C-alpha cells in the first residue's frame, strides 16, 4: 500500500494542512530572530547603517515572481508562468548576492557591527528557505498535486522577505 | 496490496510506519545504553570522589553530564516517543500509513546521522560538549573556554540541527496524518487520548523548536564567524578578551522558549499513553476524557509563556519574575486535572495487575511526586534557594525521566503483542518493573532531600565545599540504587529479544481493549487493515457499559437502537 492509495481530495486537504504547519514553523523561526534583534537593538553598541538600494529592486523581482506563480496556480494553461516565476526567483537570489557584494566592497562584513551581523544572517536564512521553495516550484512543474503547496510556500517567502525588510528598516 | 520488496526497502529504508516506529524504538534503546552508562560514571564519580579523581579529570565530568542530558532528552525519550507515535497514530485512527511515508522514512534517516554525530563527538580532541544540555554561552560560544567547547560543541550543534530537522519532518507528518487520515466515523472526540497527546505535543514542537534553531545558528556564527550575538567582553584565564557587546542572557531566553514546551512535548504523550493503558486493566472507561483533552490544550498554550521560571536566578526584573511565577503556578490547575483524572480512572476498577498496568500505576505516583516538587520551583522565592541544588535534579528527573521512561516501558509491554504478534514474559516483566520503578522513584525523591539540604548540582565533588560536607550520607545509597536500576534493564532487553522470537503467540486483542489497533491482526500486515478500512461507531473507551452487556465494546461495533 503506497501513498497513492489516499484519495485525491484527502491528499489536497493534507497538503493544505502541511502548508499551514510549514508556514507556522518558519514564521516562528523568523519571529525568534526578530525578538533577538529587538533585544540586541536595545543593548550597548547598536548602530544602524544604510542598506544597498538594490534591495528594493530585489523586492520588486520577488513580488513579480509571486504574481507569476499565482497565475500558474490559477491556470495550468498559461505555460510560461511557472518557468517565469522560477527565473525571477533565481534573479532575486542573485540580486541578494549582489547586495552582499556591494556591502563587502564598502568594507561591511558579517562581524563588522551587530546590525551587519543581523543583516547577513537574516538574508542568508531567508535565502536558504527561498532556495528550498524554488526546488519545490521546480518539482511542481511536473507534479500537479503539489503545485498549490509550492506556490503557497512561495508567497509566504515573499511575505517573510517583507517582514525581514520591516525588521531591518523600521525596528530598533 | 502485497508487494515483493527487497530486504533494504522492507527493513532498512522502509516507508511502512510500523517498521519506522520499531526502528526509532531500537535506536532509542541503543542511545539509552550510552546515556545510562554515562549516568553510572557520573554516580560513581560522586560516590567515590578519590577513586574518580584518578580515573578522569573534572572537565570530563561536566562533559558526561552534558551528554547524558542531551542524549536522554533528545535521543532516548524523544526518539522512543517518535517510535510509538509512528507505530500508533495510523493504527489508532484507522489509516493505512502516514500521510507522507517518504518524508517519514527521511525523518528517521536524518536522526541516525544525528545520533552518530553525537556519539563521535566523544572521540574528538577536547572530548564531547561540556556546556550542559542547555549549551549556555559563553561556555558554548568561546572555543577556548573548556576542552569540550572546541570541536565537541560544534558537533553537538550539528547533531542538534539534524535532530530538529528530523523532528520537524516527523511532526509535520503526525499532524497531517491525525487531521486528515482518520477513518470514517473517527471524529476528534472519538480519538484515543494517546492521539490527542501526540497532536498537542507535535503542535508544541513545531512552534517551539524554531527559536532554538535560531539560537543555534547565532551561536554557530559567534563560534566560527566572529560575530557577537551572545558573547561579550570578559576575563578568561586572567586575561581580558574583547569579544564584543553580545547578550548571553538572550540565548537563555531562546533556549528555554523551546526548553519548557519540550517538557510537555515529552510528558503529555506519556501521560496519554498511560490513560490509554489503564482502561484495559481497570475494565472502566478512563475518567474525564474531555476535561483531560481541554486541559492539555490549555497546558499547551500556557507552556509557551512560562519559560522564564528557568531563569529566576539570572537577576531578571522582579516584576517579570513575578509574572513567570504566577503563569507557572496557573499551569498547575490543568496539570492537576490530568493527574486527578489518572487517579480517578482507578475508581471502582476491577484491576488486572499485568506488567503494563504496574507501570501505569507507577506513572501516576511519579506524576504526583514530580508535580508537587514543581510548585516550589515555579515559585520565585523558593526557587532562588533550590535552583543550584539537587532539588532541581530530582524534580526534572521525576518528570522528564521517570514519568516518561516508566510510561514508555508500560507502552512497550502493552503494544508489544501488536508489534510482533507475541507476548512478552510476564514473569520477567514483573522483575523488571520492581527493579526499575522502585529504584527510579526512590533515587529522585532522595535527590529532593539532598537538595533541601543545599547539595550543589553540576559539581563533580560537592564535598569540596565545606557547607556540603554534612550532606553526604545519601550519596552512596543513591549511587548503589542507580547501579541496580541500570543493571536491571538487562532484564528488559533480554525479555524483548527473547519474546520477539520465542514469546507466546498473541491473539489480535490480548488485553480485550476497544481501540482500533486491536481490531487489526497482530502484527498488522502492510496497509494495516486488509481490504476495507474499519468504520468507527463509538467512543474510544466503552468498558462495562451496563448491566447485562458485554464487558467491552470495540469502537467498530455498530450501535443498536
């Protein structure tokens, strides 16, 4: 007896529960980082710095990718949508890399300041999750049942990115 | 439905929840031998300090304590519970397997490298981690702090990362399976309470582990990438070290945000399994099914907002401490509901004293004793006196050591016939019970006594301090009882090994129980329930329903008008 014996409706339902649980656990991870950030921002030696404006471009790329993924989820007939979402996702990761390079060129490294540490750490952890979500989108190209799961998680990655930006730009 | 499968696919990289469950249990037993042996070394060092001083240096002692705690909490109790959850959830809710069998296989095969990494860490330069199972910085963050802070601590963090990853995958599976794969008629309110226990524990784990992941990542970064999240300028070995302006306390907050719910992740399923074992031997329904379930939900919520009671002695703001005290004492209310319901389940029972029942009764005692000690530690004023003493050691060993292990033993004796289609030996079971529950409860109650006298914990030789010297009379008796406890586990292992091959063949329902797993053959075939899934018509515990009726009514029996 394999998993295929589970009826499609039940399978879709458990995929939705899986998505909610995944979102909850990843959300707790970033909430913990936010709490740590707030705590650190209230302590000695806290100093903010300007972040590369490239991040705004990256934000736009990630939103467009989310939109393309949503089009793919709503209609499988639009065949360009999912590859476009994946390509934009890869562009986002490359953009984050360029933002790191820009800071590096300015002499800002991970241990330079607590703020820089948080910036690198948060973007890195987000990037790892984005990469995992991209793999899920890639797999979903040929496996229709998990498309909803993958796209849902992809939207969540966009929301987490906005949350990270909110932490870094507004809090502390 | 029958597949021809190779040996590897059937027994090693199996997708079958029953095989994976047994794999987890066997792994937990192997790790328990290691962690138990460490405990024996620790006890020997305490009882005979002169001999111990020659055998190994003081640094090794704290490393053994660290690894004993880490392995017992995460690689013995957690793994054994994962094993039982894997085996029981699909069978008890009437499913053919987990919702994501591949993910399930992956989660087991992620925890195996985690175990290996932890074991290997004993043999690297500097030895295994020595910063406690709580891994507080700066001991865990500065590589030169103690020998165990070097490679051993890095491996500890790697092992924990793998464990958390595995636990999360397993938890996602338990959650989706319980919520989506229940058979027809198996409403949430008809579920065996064990499934409720695993459900609450899983949700807690999924929400509470990520902050520890975050803390571990920041700690790794402090150790290897020169950041200063947790480390701060300090004197080390008489020299000033400029390490930055981090906040070591932050780590404690993040750790205990996991650490406290983890207690309930371990204890709730154990209490629920005990609930599940009781009715088969009392021939009565369990007392207060619904209040117990609601209490667990309340405990689940509260357990996430009381972590500060582990940190009363860190000099926190007294108002914060007062909040954590009050919130902690509030947990006593729903927790007492569980304890009292366990006790009340014995009301008017016609008891059958088989081995699982003996263990279940011992669990009730341990819940009472452990819970009582918790009151004094949850209250800030008394905790400040008790915190650095054996009172704490005795308390948490009663809750996450004794309650958990006794109920896991009870569960293994109870569900063994379902796992292997054979009965375990009753005679050996009784010997094992008296030689386990007796010493275990005695040891940890005696530790409370030592703690009341001020006996310092975490110290390789408490007699070094003048004020502890009067308080040495219990050290040797505790050590001797610990030796009895450890060596008597050979009876259990022998009973398991013998019964798997030579035990008396078991019927499908040897304990005359009502829940679904007993309606499947022993052992259940691949797919569990044959051609058609069972349909549930009634509550999980219909025993002695009334005059002139059968002694028990399985959940699959249709209601008659």
